C-alpha cells in the first residue's frame, strides 16, 4: 500500500532541512538557461535553484553518490533526488562495494527522459523546450529529441526508493510515500496522507510505447552490428578517447586496463605490426577496448545513455550496450538495479545455468 499527500517536492526537501535532522539534499541545480549540474544543498534558502525535473543528466548521479560514500557511509542524513536509471546504477555500485546507502533517503522521479547535451546546451530556447517537455509529460508521451535510450526506456518508474514523484499523465506532480521510511517522513512532517494509486493510465501506456521503441531500436542496431564488418562500421570512427568509459557509472575499475602501460606500445611493436599487416589503424585497439568494456560491465549496464552523450564522433554507444546488455541480462535472468540482494551474475557460480555452453 502506498500513500500520497498534497505537497510539492520543494516543500518536502525544504522541510527535511528546516524541520528534520537532514544535513543536505542532493539534486539538480539549474543555473541559467539550459545549464544544470548536481549539487548538495545544505540550506533551504538555496533551494530556489533546485530543479530536479530539468531534463538533463550532467553525470549519472550514482557516480556522484559513489564519490561521497565510497570509503564510508554518510555520517549525516542526506536526501537524494534522482532518476530511475541512476538509482539502478547506484544499487549495482553497492554490490560492487563502491557506494553505500546508509543514512540516505531516496526520492525517485518518474522519468520522462533527458535530452542529449548537444540539444539542451546548444539550443537558445532551452526554457521553451523545458516547458514543452513538461507538457508532454502531462499528456504521457515521449518528447521528441530526448536521448534514444530514453525513448526506449520502459523502466522509468522508480523502484527501491522511499518517495516517488509521479508526473506522467498528471496535471501536477504527485508525491507518493512508498516505504516505511518514506511514510515515517510524511508523519514526522505532519502531512495529511491518504492511500494512493501508484501509476496513471498514461504512464502504463507510455511503458508499452517505450517497449515497442526498445524492441525496434535493438533489432535495428543488431542488424547494423552483424559480423566483424558490422562492428567495424559502427565503431570505425572511434578515436579512442575513452570518454564513454569515464562517464559510465558501471565502468567500475579504478585503474582501467585499457589505460594501463600494457597499451603503451614501443615503436618496434608498431613496426612489427605494419610489417605483418601492411598498414595499421591508429589509434590501435579501439574495438578491443569496446569488447573488453562490454565483457566487464554489460550485465550491469542500466542504459542511462551517458556514454552516447559524450562521444565526440556520434557513435551510438549506449544503444549498442543496451542491445548487448539486454541479451546478456536475459541469459542470467538479471535486471541491474532490480534488487540489492540479487548477486552480480558474473561473480556467482550457479550450478543450474549455462549447461548449453558445456555441450558446445
Ligand atoms: S534511461 Fe532515460 S528515461 Fe530511463 S530512467 Fe534514465 S533518464 Fe529516465
Ligand atoms: S554503458 Fe553507457 S548506457 Fe550503459 S551504464 Fe554505462 S554509460 Fe550508461
Ligand atoms: S567516446 Fe566515442 S570516440 Fe571516445 S572511446 Fe568512446 S566510442 Fe570511442
């Protein structure tokens, strides 16, 4: 059973700082047209810039939360407002022992998706785009121009959070208290709560629309990726900058093998390769980097889209990872971020799986 109250998100986070013992609120801070970044707010007077709905993901919030809870859990109570794929990534990072959830109240947005940086940061009319986007959420439709993986994201309802802010198919966002911790907060703030429905019809309809988009997106990219020629066609323009791994919340290695001295080839090594093949592509090993990254983390990829957003040559990295990740995750019946108690598939031996590989 879940409960709601006639209160805004701003009122809630403000009251957490002013009336309860919360020391900070983590969420999006909007500065000027089209610009926003994650911030810790410690004083309710700063919350005039708090704008969690602003449709941009400057970084996957899980990565930011991992920075401040990597070594020890937060000594103070903090409320965190984030999107569903960020929460899922955070749960994966907890399993990887790179983040902690203690002392954090989680507030999740029912997510209409975010825009690629190039759209939100370069368009002069970012505020108009934002208000049109919010109108589309009320109608429950995918807004043109959001990230491709968002258009195909069916997991946009926040799970594993204490409070949900539901806005799809609603005239104004509804605050839903869905865990004991969330309901305790509502009671501590003396809010008048009543039993609530979780999702609107429009939200369920959008889920189906996105599932259809996802299937088409995955089948299109698989067609493009077929065989080595397909892989080379998709990743051929990669310049090896590794932006995609630097922003990925689930690229968990602190020292990346592909940035280690193993790949600092001596001149002699280049010459040997040229003699063998006639010519070599520089930088080398770009495809190996992507295949290596996939084998490390595709079972945990939450399809957040950060990697595509930062690729300077427009490679649809997140769509590729979504396609590969979906197959791998289905193989292990694993949904990244679904359940904190569910072990990571590649770190767990299960006698009853993959017997077909033994027979190959
Ligand atoms: S992938 Fe996009 S739509 Fe899905 S939760 Fe993340 S930001 Fe929202
Ligand atoms: S691979 Fe890309 S889409 Fe997947 S979690 Fe990492 S940044 Fe997000
Ligand atoms: S961000 Fe793009 S160019 Fe850079 S390594 Fe990743 S795929 Fe290659």
